[in-house]
């Protein structure tokens, strides 16, 4: 029997990304199947993203053996039943929508070289769990195809509306897939995106959240597929440089809406406004992890290494994070929680439907900003001959233009997620 949610996770594996993946892999096999881990640059460069993921699989493999040896439930039911593909994608953002012929330069051979230990998560994995990221593990299947190609192949091979895409990093891989074959990409059942800030300040600039700011052009292009008229919100294509090289080209615009048909992208956004409310406190983490570390759990030992460092960093940099109150925001696990429960617990999730949220791609100070129309004006159906509502630059008041984003404004409980993750992942 197929899992209720068959998902692609597009990720730039940092700390909360890893928690999100562990949470998904710990689900019941009837609830979640992770079909693909699609890796992108972001928190760290893409080669270290891959090393973090491979290290995670090695830790899980050791943990399952340890649990078996100690008469404990193995856990990780979804992962043990369904081995995900792992594919590597974008190494850098779309620069003004230009893609170079050598845009992807990596190979599996070089990516599996021993990591330099420069990133917190990778260094912790190698140091505390005696992991060799170059060795084999039986828990995933490496893909030799680029992430966006693998995404399209999975969508093509499966029936329409059966694959959920969870995006918890910069959206470059997603934009590349959508650009290469928009109609295939629109076969996705849903796209859940962690990114942006609406009424809250950004976490990188006053208005910019990291995942969107890292590649605002990619985000704008993907968001446009939610629109009745994608051309109305697409970022402008800059003029070709005078020294344009033959190996360089612009991502093409989407086909006219008549060719795309009536299908729109079903995209739900999880901005900082909602993700920041979901915290994992150091005290709660330590109460769960301490006895397992004492008993020799490889997973607990690894998690204590990288999460302990994260809590110390939060304590050093931010007010209100002293002692046991130091906390980590569960941005990325929130998207996995939604994707895996939205069908069975629909009434527990609150989404503001069809909101016209657009991405600023060019502003000196506002690049990456999520822009909404805060004017108290009536929407209009009548349009003039040029396709614009009178006195409305950008078509913000037109019912036939603009994006249609479902924004999460309420969840089953701010305090529930952390305990759900701890219980699922660490087998309590």
C-alpha cells in the first residue's frame, strides 16, 4: 500500500533540515515515503550538504543496529521500507536568470571525498560517530542525474497529484525543474515551501528570509505558476549583455497560459511568521537525549554534538536564550509535519487561501522581500484593452493576475511539534 504522503524533500542540509529529514524517516510507512532527497546549496555549499546527508544515513544505520542489539524497537519505519534517491543539484543561485553551460560542475566522485570538517554538522558527524562519508550505506540510492532532472522524472513516472514536494532550502532546483518542463512540474500534488517573512522581520536583512533571499529569482519564477496568468508576476528578463557568450543563455519564460492549461501550482508557504513560533528547547532536548547518550545511542551522541553546539551559539548571539531556555526554531520540520498530516488533520491547519504574495528580485535593500498589497481597495473584474485594471500598476487589483499562495497562519499546536520530533526520532 502506498504511503499517504509520497514526498520529494528539496533541502540544503543544515541543523533543522536534518531534524526535518529524521522526522520524515521516522514516520510510519503507511504515512510517509520520501521518494527523493534533492540537494541544493544554502546553509553550506552543496558538497558539504551531500556529506551531511551521507553522514546522517550512516548514523541512522548504526542506530538501527544499536537498537536491535539492545532489544529496542528499530524505528525509522518509513526509511527501512522505502530507500530514497539522493540527487545533487544547484551549486549557486540563478544569477539574473542566466544559466551557464558549466552551471553544474560536480561529480559523485569528488563529492564523496572525505569532508574537510569545516562545517559544524559535518565535523560533528565525523568526530563523534566515527563516520567515513566515503563508505557505502544501504539506506539510500545515489542518483547520477541532477536534482531537477530527477524531480521531473519522478513526476512523469507517477500519476498526477501523487507527489508532494517539500522545499526547505533555496528554490533553485525547483525553478530549474519548472523551467525545463512546466507541464510536467505541474503534475505535483502540492509544494510546501519554508521561506519568506510577511509581517515579521527577515532573518538576513530587515525584510529578507534566508531561503528566499538566497535565490529570489528562483522563488519568483516558482510562485508565478500559482497565478491564473504566470506572465503577470514573472521577474523581468534583463537585456542580454553586450559581451554575451554563446554558452550562456537566459531561462525561458513559461509558455502562454493557454498552453499551460487550467492547472495551477498548489503552493503553501510557511514564512517566519509561523515557523518562529515552533521551538525545540534545550531543556526538553536534554531530558530526552541524556539517558540515551549514557546508554550508547549513536544517534543521540551525534544529535547532542551538533544540537549542543547550536544551542550554545544561540545562547551567545541572542537575548532570551540562557540555560535551558535556549531554543532552536523548527522552520523546516514544520513543512514536513504539514505535508505528512494535511490530509488526515486538515481541520487542524489554518491557511490563508489564494494570497497574492510576490517576490522582490531587484531592490537594493528589499531583494528577497515577500510583497503583498496592504491597500484597502476593491478587486476588479473589468480590464481595459491593455489588460490592466485602471490605475493599478502591476495588476494587484485584477482577479485574473497575481499569485495565489496559501499561507500557513495556524498549526495543530506551537508546543506539539518539538515533542513529536523527539518521540518519533529517538524512539520514546
